[in-house]
């Protein structure tokens, strides 16, 4: 006889026991290389992990990044692809030069065959006095054997003030690196899947002009930098996110008519992958002086994916022309859009995302959260202007 519902354990209790559990590392066992030394050696010359596998540290670059970028996206759901490293190099350089950019460091651990076992990224804004530790990734077969800890310790050598957006299951380990969790700096990742409410978003706001990054004048760029700094207390190279085919990014700015002051910034990125899946979209950041401006910016940012793929301009086209025999798989109503939102800003941003989601879409919040940690006093940010954060791999807000 089948058990009744009252005989079964509550579903919430089962979910609470599922890995990963917030505040605890993901439990797993790594293979052991029998007969080899364990936990000895100099990692810059050659060392053995706790399970007897040899590795060596070295400074890497775009080639090493491309080797594991798809694995980072597939295994850990990092919103990165093979083009991301080049974009980060440009974002961290005020001149836009990617060659010899010392503001972006990639430390990698390799095995004796030269294959990447793990990596950690460190970025430094030329206009800021601190560094940011970005994604730290170790191949699945080599986790929990000490490689991640060694990568963190070595990347922090000779660095002063450091910030790190720690995912919740890594948070208990940050204390050993003298990084403290900061108040009001917890955020989560929100996904809007197959949104059907795009058409309901406001297209314009009286007194506000929307300008795409490719059309901004020199004076307008200065206004964009000023507004971005008023949100985060950091000067950033927003030129890196101008729409370019190879970088798959788009910048949109809002300006107040009359004063010509910048009142909003939005950046959209398309995360490509090598598995043949529909690429993810990420809005990072979305800064605005009001909810209505944020809504208009979001509409303009996503509009290019609302039209059938064959349409090359922004003229209104009914999505019903997207026929079953000629499906546009890149249309916004078949995509997943990712946002990173401060916990304190959810009450303001969630209604807007639910409006975007519509009746047929779905809005999901990850069980895992992020906590910004640092060994110094973080620059104050204006939470009222930050509807969603920038890329947490290179920025703290």
C-alpha cells in the first residue's frame, strides 16, 4: 500500500539537507594517488596535494582562461566565457589597452602535463586603492585537497587592501585569509527564465533621454563616469562595455533633459558557451535614480532580443512573426536573464523583475548567496541607486 502524504517527510526538511548547505563546504571525496608524497613541496617549483597529485603554480593568461572557461560555466555556473578575460583586461585598463595590463592577474595551478587544475583571478582598478579577488575555480577531481587554499594565499601575497565576493559555502574559510564579512553587502543571483512580460515594460519617461554606448559623446562619457562614481565610489572604464560583436556586450545610459546629467546606466552581456545551449544574458549593472528610469533602461537594454533575429533595426515587429518553422532561439522570451541584487534592494527590484517575467515566465532566486568580505573598510555605496550589481568577478558593487 502506498504511503499517504502525512506519512512522508516534509519536502522542506528534505531540501534543507540537500547539498550545498549554506555555511558549509560541499562534501566530496577526491581520488588518491597511492604511493606518492602528500601535502609537501614548494608550489612554485612543484608540490604534492593532500591526495598525492603533483601540481605547480604559474602566472597564466588568455590561453589558460579559455582552457577552463566552459568548465567554470558548466560546473560552477560562473557567468564567464572564453571572451571574458579579454573584456576584463579592457575594463581594468583606463587606456583600453589589453596588452601588458598589470591590473589583471591570473594565477593557475597545472599538472605535470601542463593542464590547468585550478585558477584564481585578481583585478585592480587603476583609480581605486584596492584589489578584488574574482572567481576561484578548481577542477572537480582536485577539490578539497588544498589547491584552492594555496591559490588564495599566493594571489594575496604583496597585495594591500583586498575585497572578495564570497559565495556562501566558501564564507567559513574567509577568516583564515583575514577577510571579514561586511554589513549591508549580501547579495543574491536572480534568474528570469523565458520572460513573457517584456512588452509591458515602459519604453520611455518624460524628461529622460536614452543613449546607447556607441552614440555617446565625450562629454556624455564624462557624465556616465561621474554617475557611476556616485553609485559605487569608484571610477570605472565604462568604454569597455560598448557594444562590440566579439565581446557581446551593450551599454545604455539615461540622461536628464535640460541638465544633461546622467541618471542611469545599464550593461547587458551575452555569455556564450561551447555546449550548444542558448547563451545566458546578464544585466550587470543597472544603476538608476528611480525605479521608472530603471524600468526604461531595462526595456531598452533587452529590446534587441525581443525582435526576430532577422530584424537588424529597432522597428517594432510582432513576436508572433516568430514562426514555429523558423524559430528564433535567441529571442528574449526563450532566454534566461541573470541579475545580482543586494538583499536590501530586493523589495524594489523584485516587482520590476516579476513584471518582466510576465505570466508565462519564471523568476528564480538561487539558494546560494554572496557576501562581500575584505581586510579594509569598503568604500560606501549608494544602495538606493544600485538596482543590480556589476559583474561580481571584478567589481564589489
